C-alpha cells in the first residue's frame, strides 16, 4: 500500500508502565511510541513475558500506563473502548456458558435485543467454522475450537481494532499452523485493524504486514519490519527463512 | 508367548486381564466391608451386655411399623425431622447466599460485617442450645432457628469464598466489553461462583441434619432424635440402634440428593473435557 | 530398519507389535521399531494421533493389549530399568533447591554420594546454573525450570530418556537455544533419547531418525533418516527438503 494511502488508526505516544513488586520498582514498558495503520495486520513480537502483553492490556484499557497516551482516530482514549476488542491468550471463555452464549456475551453487555443478538452471533460462529457447536460447552471443545470461539466473540461487537494476545500460544505446532491460516482467512473476509502479539517469529512473519520487534524488559521498540511477501506465505521458502533469520538474530534472548 | 483371549471381539493381553481382575476386586471390597461390619455387629450383640442383635433390631423395626410412638409411625418421625430441616435449609440458603455474595463482592461490606461474622461463626450451634432454650423455649420455632444457624455458616463462608475467587480474567473480558458493575456481578461473578455456592449448600445440608438431631434430643415430642431419647429412657436399645441406622441412611440420601441437584443445575461441571 | 545381520544386542530399545485397545476403541496398531544405544529418535504425528497413549504405554501407566516394549531384551519394568521422563510442564519439586532437585532422581536410586556429586556438578556446569544452585524453582523462569528437569533426567544416565514436547510453549529464539543445549547434553552423556514433538522443524533439527505416526489407529507410517551434519541450518536446502517431505506425510489440515 503506498505510504500516502495509509491512515493512522491508533497512535501510542510515550507509553511507559512500571509496577511495584516487593518494594522494588519493575519497569515493564519503557517509552513506546507507535502508529498503527487502518486495516493493517500488525504483529508485536518480543521475548519473554513482559512488555508485549502489558502493552496490549494498556491499549485495551485493562491497565492504565504510568505515562503516555493513546489516540484512536485522533481522539484521546482513557480506559476501555467499544471500538477495541480483544482475544485473550488464556482463552477466558466462561465455562458455565455455551458457545452461543459466550459469543453473544459482548452483545449482551451492550444490551442488544435477543433475536438480533442470536443473529449476529450466529453469523460469526459460522464465519469461524463452528456451525453446529452452538450448544456445546467450552470443556467439550478442542484448543483450536476454543480459540475460534474467542475470535468470534471479539468480532461480534464489531470492533474497529482487534487485539489478539498470543491467541495460539497454548496450541500444538500443527493446530497453530491451521489457526494461522484461519485467522488470515477471517481477516480477509472481514477486514479490521489487527494488533497481534506473539513470541513466535515464524508466526509473526507468516501473518504480519509489519512487525514491531520489542527488546527484552523493560520493553522498547527495537525495530519495525515491513513484510513485503505476497500472501499466502510459504514458511519454508528462502525469502521467508531469510527474514526470519534476520529477525531472530536481532531478537534478545530471554533465558 | 502371551495367551490372547478374545472376548466379544475385544482383544486382551495377560497384563490387561490382570488389570480387569484387580478392578473387579475394587468393586467387591465395599460389600466385603459391609459383611465384616455385620459380623462385628453380631459379635458385639453376643458379647456386650444389652447390645441388640440384628434380628432384634429388625423385630423392633417391624413392631414400630405397627405400634406408633406418641401417635407417629417411624416414617412420621422421620418426616417431622426432615420438615424442620427443609424449612431451616431454605431460609439459610436464601439469606446465606445473599449475605455471602454481599461479603464476597463488596469490600466495604466485608470490612463492616466480616470480622463480626467470623467471630460468630466460631461458636458451634450446639453451644447455643442452652441460650436459645432459655430465651425461646422448646417449641418448633427455636428448633428451626437452631438448625438455621447451623446451616447458615457454611453457606455464607462458601459463597463468600466463591465470590472472592472469581477469575480476574473473566472480569477483564467484562471490562473489554464495557460491562457495568451490575452486569459483572450477575453475569460473571455469580455464575462463576456457583460451584462454590453449591459446595456450601451441600455442607449446609449435612450440618442441618446433625443440628436437628441434637436439638431434638434435648427436648422434643417427635422426630428421630426424640426416638433416640425415648429408647434411652426406656432401656430400648433396639430402638436407639434402629434410629441411628435411620439417621445414617437419611443423611446419606440427603447428600446424594444435593449432588444430583448440582449436576442438574450446573451441567458444565459434569461435562467431560476432551 | 532391522535386517537379519544385525544382532539383537545392538538395540537398546525394542518395540514389537505394540497395540492398544480401550474397550472397542482401537488406538494403537502394531507399532514396531528399534532404537540403538545412544541414538536420538524423534516421533512426530498429526494432532490426536494417540501419542499420549503411546507415551503412557512406554512409561508403563497402561499395559499394552498386544506386543510390548523391551529394554536390553527384557520387558520394560520401571523397577528394573532406568527410565527418565521430561514432560511439557516442568515437574520440578517446589520445596527443593535447584541443586537438590538435580540430585533428587539419583538419590532415589541410592547411588554412591561421590557419583551423585560428580554428575550434579557436570550438569550445573553444562547448563550454566552455578548462580542458581540455591534458588528455588519458582524463582526461575519457566524455561530455566524446564532446563533443570532436562538436566536432572540426563544425570540419571537412563536406559531410555523420554521427552514429550518439552519446549512446546516457548519462544522460538529460546527454543533454538534449548534445542542446541539438549544436543550438547546428549552428546556429553550418550543417552538413548526418544523425543516426541508436533513441531516438524524441531524434529528435523534434533533427530538422527524421525518416526512418523499416522492417524488413529496409530501406526508408524514411515521412518526418515536425517543425516545432516551438526549444528544444523534450518535454511539449508537439504534441511528444507526433509522438512517438506515430513510435513507432506503428516499434513492433516
């Protein structure tokens, strides 16, 4: 996409986050500024566990940063916003609700009327390929299926930005590949801005239009990569492997 | 080489057959222990003076069916005890669950009522019997009150714990979807705490049963506890033993009933995972 | 594969016609393979290919319906043979320090104190854990914990070391580091290793031989020999060729 056509959807300015743990100050995020473009698939990649998840929580409004601000379509944001949806890593499907009930959840919170709710939720259940499982409980589903419910749920509120926090982290390698193809398909069919957090370099290069590489804690932006490969990408093709190696060499090791 | 037996199209090796044999033994063992217990009973009845034998107890049972005590048959007495229990239980659930939710969800309420409640909880309901008897006498009311107090504690404690242990992740999901506090309470916290609430309900059922018996033993005109006292007073050991057996069976049935209810009301706890 | 000329004593581990039914459900079907002493074999398969059942049979949690596992010619017995396991989640003992954790398996086998000291020192040096000797597992990261478990398993000098996706949930960069480390440990101790993974790249990176499992009823679809020099390069065309081939054999999605 030519540069002048890219519109900034989300802007982060000087975001920093610290915590007090056992009377010691722990810096998780250090002065991150970032522009996210409309309808792009942005991947945030980083070693270890701090930094990227915290950043995502801040964008989603689950945490308030000690410093910095965020702007959506130029408008300053505080806290959570309907226009930003989230898919959690630890599934966070409510075990006492059926698939349909879980997917409807956001609409229920927004007090959407029942038949309309069903209709919209069904649309997304079909989109992620779970038709027929509406009455099942999460405990009856496989890992990949549970993640699809999480994705459907996030889509129902029609968010403009979709945050995904290592959604495939708990899945085995092969299910993960299947889900990567799946999220790409869903994104093609219903284009949104996606901010996708992962610690898997191959996944990042497979999915991202751009990759933001974070340093290890305290996290700052180490480098931003533009991935110009045509989709769908081939993970064993030489150019792919070359980019992967470049990013891997640049990534900090967090033992 | 191994001998392979084909049973209805299923192939089993020696080692697997051994496993199956072992599992069968596990099923037989409970029956064995019941037989041993009965043997012990017979032995006791022969050796210990006055201890009624199984035969005598059974005879007393059939006698009781024909000749009621204080105008009530055995079933009548059981029914009276159960009646007291149910009334007190239902009250304790309504009040206990509400109070538990309040304590578990609101920091202010917890700070206000929490410490006092914890202190009060430490007093066993049986210790309150003398006080309640002095204040309220020995009618139906005070008995139900006593059972109510005994049943209330576990319900509140478990409900509160369930509410405090709601997984923060689910509340985060609520935040992302802009749920109001009220929505979070009713749509997320309470359903999430249902299994803890049920644990409280189950405990309260057995607690209630124990308290009602104690309350009856100390002054009642009907009920299973009363039967025990009657038996003791008139040297009718068979009646005492019979009543104890009934108490055990009814208690067990109550436990099973609450477990079935939980399975029905909380289907997600029973579904197998993949 | 075995041919008549090779002696049975060459094989450390033999699996013959391993079959398992659960009631009417046919999970594993006639699995046969051999592992030479000191060999590093990877097992890969599609999701849901009965690998858990396979593992449970090897670790004697269940007994097979037909066939068996033999170590040094005798039916595998956890009491007689030295079997070590590493699972997906670190299984360190929380109330023991790192050093005590490393000693744990060896002490259970009642080995001589001098031998235990020697082996534990070796592991600590190989893994670079000197400064964490007296720390507790919960003070370390998950990956460090897992490294300790792996070190502990190697230190036992097991007849067979079974590893079930030990690096499943880790950072890719970290994964390469850990994979290099396990190869280092393996070369140092010469243990016989059976490494189960879903990650085909990992399998090609680590294995001397790859066993490819089929869908249920699971059997060995194929054996692929990986004869690449170490350290291996994931971008090397030979590597890619083997990886592509194995992926084709498994691809279910």
